[in-house]
């Protein structure tokens, strides 16, 4: 009683044995590497009772799990449902988008746990993981999902898995340079996730340019039900973005602030997206593609600065600008990219991630440079930018400079990495 | 490479420039007003370290963020996915419902942050916001989404935005009268959100009465996939309603209790909805519209009393009654409203929000009046009804009277406000 | 203005009055029983302030509500959206699956609160409930949803409700034997939920065997949109499974660990599912049914051991194996069950719940037997397996034996109970 198989996920021509082999071998490799390296961090280990005494914690509720688990689950939904369903607005690739997104993300998070673990959680030969590592792995994979949006429909599952392997690796290197070497703040990943993932994907799609794809334009069209499925993706990304930007911020005020800033920026972004979508279309009709995508740019663009004292009105301004930039990008820039630069950006990630990511990096650099003891308080300023240890003499304006350097590094890593992988 | 545009959202005939202009001007106004008035509250401000010392808090986990953020995200999902997708059961308005709901809510939460802020969080010239304000803004917009359910398909986006502006304003005034002047408890908003939003919407739709809408009855029909999309809306509202009713209750037992009461009421409501839906239809078949809507009435009807000692069996009784009332309302009352009173209630909000909201107000008044020191404990009674300061001599029975007054005020404000806006 | 009714949910031929009567009478019974027995537990009662002093708690955040409520909401989504939508992959039963799942779960949680309450939360004549009871009720109903997956399309709503009544009762008895008499650990319910629910459902469907169902095989087929709806179910189950397995674990490290183990197991399971699905199909295409179901087996199979020191690589190994076993089961075992054993397993729960549940029980027994003071710490070992009171002399290897006994008991209870109910 074999059930009829759905064809959508298998339009590609790969040999029967290659995908299974790659999946199995890589998973075996993961098991071996996890066996050698990965252990529970102190807050997830059964020795926690002793740890608690050492850390002078009086209650189980002070386990990092309770600070971050709700945000983790929201981020998890964004990666698997949000990114997956957002891409269903393309009629032709609906199911494949959700399914391949599932596959690459499930593989990517394992590799990300290792790569990020080696850089950030490595202690006496072991990677010690906790809920924050799970969030970071999801973040890392988020940048792969973004890049996937650019090449949707052009690659086989195996190519996707290979791209995931390389992109996760480069992501971890880039993140290490930014967070550890440059000591840059980027809680919501404007630079590390969106700028990097966006330009990485665009470079790859440039190299995979296929002129004949243009003829099948009509299959890129959206239909009624696809639009509703895509709105599920859009709305979950939009609603949970405050969790995304606050998930790995410092405990307390920073997480709180990051959520508020993101909430404000996203709200403003919806209004300017609607305004420009209506303005730039014939007869003032709204373009669903704008509503489904550009409304999210506000979340991307406060990714770096959300945990800073951007203030609610500052967030509104950022959201206001990004709704406009992103919508205008969909109308004028995507066609230009394709016709002149031969970059076929299937889901328009240039407008949703790459450009807003750059804006987010710049806003972050400015917000950091403008920080004062007056606004943050003496302790607050040190805590917000972690001006301790080696960095205790760094000033806000110097921090702003390093933030700006972080943008450039992310951009270069993305272009070089994308070229390599492509 | 312009993607084909979906037509569903743009059946209305508005001039090309009006919607963009309204959106942009209003968003600019929001930025200016936020710039003048809105700042981070103490728990989201970078001065939190100093604040913590002053408030004698020993851990970051005592930041209000951790008490309320998970509930906030659930409420957020209810407003944007729940209300949006619930309305997709109408084949004709599917996409428009989700899209316009998105637009009006994104605008409404900004204006609500200001209006509610002036009334409740205004300190030395500034509105200080935190996660509780975000929840309250979502709540306020919830009442607009409810009213939108009554007029779905009759208004242009601009009219919707104007309605949002006025309704949010009146909501904040009504809420101020109830919570501050009458010192009434209404954590889940039976009165402030559902009674107010419901009758507001019904009054507006009465005034916008269009006889010719009756002819297009067939387009109001639902189809298979629309029903599944609508069930997404229904289920998210149903599942997260315990978060809705507990989101802004006092820390500790009150939040805990509110979630349990709501869980029980909703469970009972499903069974009586199914019973009466089956009973009142020819051949005992179930009507999807009942399953999608009346099952939620139990959540509305414990909105006021959920944080009180309603007890689990009390909640079951309320859910039991509301499933019946709401289903009977869909079968007999909605047709009556349309044919006799010329009230075209597109989504049947009278049965889902207005009447259950009234019941909720009454149940709240009775539960408050019946409160005793025996059941609540001496401290518990004072804490539950905030019998402190000016209100320290108020007795439960007097509180019951004020609760009843709150119902009347909400009803009158809704009718007057709806007439004005309509 | 009667709205056109959807037919999908009412293909069954039951008399007009029976379903309403059953629903109403049972709900009345629930109200009476709740009235006699159910009260708020100390953490949800208005006497909490006094309780807090007695328990020496310094902050409201130590209320169990804040430890478990986010996980509770995730589990709630899994039961109502996850299980409901997963079953929509069957074109014919799409709406009925979601609707009937809603009905049986709403009834089941009430009866489960009572049954489990009598066994576990009964104090001086009253059942005292809190958020943990809500989670356990959801868990119990989860096992009914699983069994429902086997008999989908064969029963009337009344039969479903009767099955729910009996299965919940037997679930509570079985759970009592395992957790209290055998002192077995089973936080994620590999044995109590999945093994029990799976074999219960399979026994029932065996007894309800209808040869003529085979002819309508074509109606079991899936279609494009059904597949996307089913993916919503799949993904929510997959994403929230870490919450499922950690929801009722001990505060602190155990919850933290359970989430990490489940996350790892699920990720590995996706890769081997894809590998074997592709390998076993002609032309290497992927079968959507595998992607929608077998990817979840990894969560089931760490249900018992997730809160133990299974370690991340141990979890990967379990997920690796289960993806293979489950996929192979769909390809070879489901047809065999139907043709030889006359077990029509509509949704393939044998491969998704029954077998992975057994594996989960075995993995749990091994992990428990292998526990050492070295790995857990002296205190950690006692806390992890609750080796206190009567059980303070129990050793890990003895615990392993009891865990194994728990598997057998669950299996026998399921077969006997299923035969009885069928």
C-alpha cells in the first residue's frame, strides 16, 4: 500500500544514491564529532546542584534556561516555520521550500553547534552547550535560510547541504572575528546573520546564473492559497522578531529593551511598506510580495542596535526608513539586479536582508558611537558594551568605529565566501 | 520582472495617493509624539542596575520581562495570526482579512502605546514603557480587530485606519474610567475589550448598512481550504487564551489561577458548542462556523473573573453556558440582527465577543461580590482586588456593584463611540 | 442567513440526538465532579502569600507557573495544532481530523485532570491543580490523539468520545503503576504516552478492521495543499518537542538537559529519514509521508531518557536509528500490518509512536542502568532518579530493571485496554 508520492520536492536530477550517502555519512561524522567534543554545560549538567552553590545562586529559576528558553522556541519557529513558509509564496517551489529548508536547517544546527562551540564554548577540550548555544545554532542556520532564499529552485538538495556546510563554517569564522577580535555587539545579527547571509546568497546566485530561468517567469507567480501560506511565514517572523533580537542579549534590561525596540521598528515598517507599495503600483493596489517581505525589514534593521538605548522613537525612525527602502528595492532594484547584474534573487533577499542588514549595521555603529554615561548610567554603559578587561578603556566612539569595521568584514567575508562556494 | 499582483486586497476604490499619504503622515506623527513622550521604563532602561539596588531585587530574573514576555508573545500571536486567520473562513475576504488586520494592528499598537501611556504610565512628562505596555497595546488593538470582524468587506483601508484611530482613543478613555475611576478589575478584558469592541463594531456596521450586500450572500460562503486556514486562527486563539487572560494579572498566584480558569472554561465550551451545533442543524451535522467561533466564547466570558477565585468548576459552568449561548446566537440571532435590525455582522462578533463579553462582566461582578476572607485569605483578598490606599475600605459587595457599573459604562461608550465613528 | 455547511466532518451516520446528549451529559458530569473534587493548588490559590512564607520563597517568580508555563503552551500547541494538522495529509479526512481532534482533546483534558488528580494530586479529599496538572492532562490526551491517528475515518464522534473516556482512564492507571508503584522515570512519556497510545490504537483498529476500506485507497492520497497543512503539524510537533520532553522534568538542570537532548535527537532524525526515504523510493524521490512523520520519531525515542545524562551524542545516535527504523516501517511494515495482520494504520502511528516509544523505553532503561555517581555527582544521581525515601537504596542497575518492567506493563495495558475498548 504505497502512498502516492508528491513530486514537488524532487524535480532535481540527482542520482539515486548520492543524497542518502551524503546524509548518512555526514550524520555519522556529526555523531563522532559530538562524541569527541560536545558535553552539557554546567547549567544543563547533573552536577548543577554543586554548580549552584559555587555560583551562589539561591534558586533553580536562575538557570539560564528560564531566561532564554521562551525566546529560543520563538526563534526555532522563525527558522523552521517562518523562513520555510515565507518562501511558499512562489507557487512552484512551495513544498520544496518548506521541505528543503527543514533538511538544511536540521543539518546546519548540528554543524553550527560544533563550529560555534569551538570558537566560543570550548573549555579543556570539550564544547559545553546550553540553551544559548541552541539559539546561536538557530541563528547561524538562519543565515543559510536567507541565502537559500536567493537560490531557491536552482540547486539540488546535495548542493544545498554542501552550501550549508561551507556557509556555517564561514559564518562561525566571521562571527568570531566580529564578536571576539573586534569586540563588536550584534545581538540580533544585522551584520553576522543578515548582511553576511544576504550577500553570501546573492554571490552564489550570481555564479549560478541561468539565463533560461527567465523564460519560466510565470511559474514564479503566486496564487491565492500560496499567499495565505506565505502570510503564515511572514506573520511568525514579524511577531517573533522581538524574541530574535533579544534572545541572546544580557539578562535583564537588555533583553527587555531589545524586545521593545524591535516591536516599535516593525510596527512602523508595516505602515511605510503599505504606503510605498500602494504608491508605486498602478491603480494604487497593494503588492502581496511587499506585504509579505518588506514589512520584516524593520526587524532586520534594528538587529544590532535593539539592545542599545536606541529608544522607541529611534526604532520607529529606523522602521520607517526600512519599509521604504525595502519596498522600493522590490519595485526597482530586483529587476535591475537581474537584468544588469545577472543576479536572480528568487525571494528578493537583497531587499529583505542584505540592504536592511547593512542599514542595521550602520544604525548600530551610530547608536554605539552616540552612547553617553548620561543616557546609560556609568554601570549601564560598561555593561551594555562590555567595556571590561582588555576593553575597559574603549570609548563609545571607538566602539562605533569597530562596529563599522564589523560591517565591512561581514560584507567581504560574504562576497569571498559566496564566490568560493558558488 | 514585476510579479503578478494579487487582487484580493484591493477591491476597494480609493484614490491612488490617499492611502500612502495617510500612512506616511500618521507614521510621521507617531515618530514625533514618541520622540516627545515615550521613553524606556525603569526595567528596560540601561539604568536598571541602579534601579535593581533601589528596588532591593537580587536577580535579573525578577525583571517584569520574565514574568510577562511569554504571555506577551502568545497574545501577539492571537492578535496577528488568531484574529487574522479566523476571518479567512469567508472565502471572499480571506486575504484581505489577514492583510488589513495586519495593517490596522500595526498602526493601532503605536497609537495605543501613546493613549494608554498618557493615562497609565505618565511620569514627569514622559511615558515610560515596558513589556506590560506592549501587552496592553495588543489588547487595545484586539478590540479593534473585533470591531473589524463586523464590518469586514464594507470599508476601505483608509476608513479602517480612521476607525482604528478613534476606537483606540475611546478604548483608552473607557479603560481609564473603568480601571482608575471605578477601580474595576478586568484582566482579560471582558468589558474593556470584548463588550466595548463588540458593540462598537456592531454600531458601526449598523450605520454602514448596505442592503445590496445581501445579494452577494453566496460569496460569504466558506470552502474547504478556507476552513482549514480559519481553524488555524481558531486554534491559536483557543490555545493561547489562557495567556490572554493571565498576561497582565498580578505576579504569582493570580497569573497562575487565570490560566487555569481559562483552560477549564474553554474546554467546557467546546463540548456544548458541538452539542448545540449538532442539535440545531438538519441531520445533526456540525456547522463549521460554530466550531470556529463559538468554542472561543468560553475564553471571553471568564475575561474578568479568571484571576479571581472563580474555581475550576465555576469556569466549567461559565464555559458550558457560553458555548450554548454563542451557538444559539449564530443560528437564530445573527439572522435576526440582519433582517430586523439591519445589522450585518459579517463574522458574527455579536455571538463571539459582545454577548460573551457581557456575560463575562456579569460573572466578574458576581464573583467579586461573593469574595470572602475565608476563600481568599485576609492578605489574598486585599491583593486580589487591590483594596489599598483610597480603596482600603471597599468591601467585596461594593466592588461587585462597581464591576456592574463598569459593564454599563463600556456598553454606553461603545454605542456612543460607534455611532460617532460610523 | 444560514451559512453553507461544510460536509467533511459529518460523513458518519449517527442519529441527530445522540451526539448532543452525550456531550451535554458528560459535561454536566464534569461540572459535578469538578465541583466536588477540584480546587486550586497552593501556588494558584489566593492564599499564596501565606504559602510563600511557609515555603520560604522570596519572590513570586519561584511560583511553578514561571518554570512551566512556556512549556505548557508549547505542549498545548502540539496537541491541538500539531496532532490535528499532521493528520490533514490525508486529503479525505483533513477537516474531520482537525475538528474531531479538537473535540476529543477538549473532553479528554477534563477527564484527565480528574483521573490523574485522583492518583497524583489528591489531598484531604480534594484534587489540587496547578500548571503541572494542565501539562499532564495534555500529555494524557496526547496518547488519545495518537490512537485516533490509527482509527481515523472509521469511527463516529460518539465512538471517539467513548474511546477517549476509556483510554484516559487506563492511561491514568498505567501511569500510576509506572510512576508510583514501579518508581519509573518517564518525563517525555515514551512508555506512558507513545507506547501505550500507539499499541492501544493499533489494537482498536485491528478489531474495527473493515476489508472494504481497502478499496477506497485512492482517497487516502495526499494533495499539494494538504501536504503544506500537514507540514504545519509536523513542524510544530518537531519544533516544540523539546518542550514536550522537558515540560514536567525537575526544575533546573533536568529541564535544561531534556530540551538539549531532544533538540539533538530530532536534528539527527531528519537526516536519516531523508536518506532512507530517498533510498527506498524509485528514482530517489522523497516521500512526503516520511518527511511529515518519521522526522518526529527522534523526539519520541528520547522521551524517557531526555532528562537523564544521555548526552548530546547519545541523542544523535538515538535520532539516527529512529529515523531509519521509522522510515523503513512506513515502507515495509505498514503494508505488512495491513495485508497480513489486518491492522489498518491510517496515519502510520506504528512507525511514529509505537515502535519509537518502545525504543525510547529501552534507551531509558539502558541510560538509567548505566548511570554512575561519576557522571551525575552524588547529589545529582539522587535528584535525577529521586532515590529518596523508600527508594533511597535503589541502585541505577535496579532502576534500569524497573524501567524495563515499565515498558512491558505499558505494552500489556495497551493491548488489553485496546481489546476491551475495541
